[in-house]
C-alpha cells in the first residue's frame, strides 16, 4: 500500500505515509487501505498486493536452501487465483 501512496514520508495526510511493517492491522493500516481504495481500482490494488507478497516470499526464502522459492510462489499464486 505504501507503493500505491508513492512511499511518502512527510504527507500531512497520515494515511498517505509509509506504513511500518509490523504485521499488525491497526488504525494506520486501515486508514491507508481506505485511502488506497478511494484512489485505485480493485485490479490495481490486487496487482500491487500480489507484487508485495511475491517480493516478501523472495526476500524471506532466498538464503534458505531448504525452501524452493519458485514452488512457494507458485503455490501462493494458485491459492490467490480464487480471489
């Protein structure tokens, strides 16, 4: 969502600033999601969320030889096709 908000750091609109990645869906995340939904189509939002998921999988698994990163991404893509 931060990418869709152009990675702003000093916006007077709090919902447009970069979110702290802490795994918590709190007030700031909810406000940012609401702002993104007002400004972008569902297809664009899904596209960028998917990019984020893939990037996180690559980052989290790239140094672990016991995890097949490509297979993990394919599994996630298969699961997400339902949505």
